[in-house]
C-alpha cells in the first residue's frame, strides 16, 4: 500500500495506479479499491493487466 505514495498527487492525475491484492480478501479489498484505479487479486498475471489497459485505451 505504501507504494502509492511514490508518485506525487499532482502526477496521479495522469497516472493509472494498479494494486496487486494478495492478502486477506475480506478486510482490505475495499481499501485497495479506494486507493488504486485497478485492483488485481488472486495472483493475477500481467497478461490480465495488459488486457484491462488495452480495453481502457480503446475506450479513451
């Protein structure tokens, strides 16, 4: 979770943040969803991230 602080708030406007969620699903998932633009869980692969980003590029 601390990694989100590596980018200044000003730069976050133009940044897509991704959280890889590998902890207890119940307690922290909502926090991850509030913190990151995209949350991948259950040991998701970078291929899944690539697909999501590709879809977002097509939308925008």
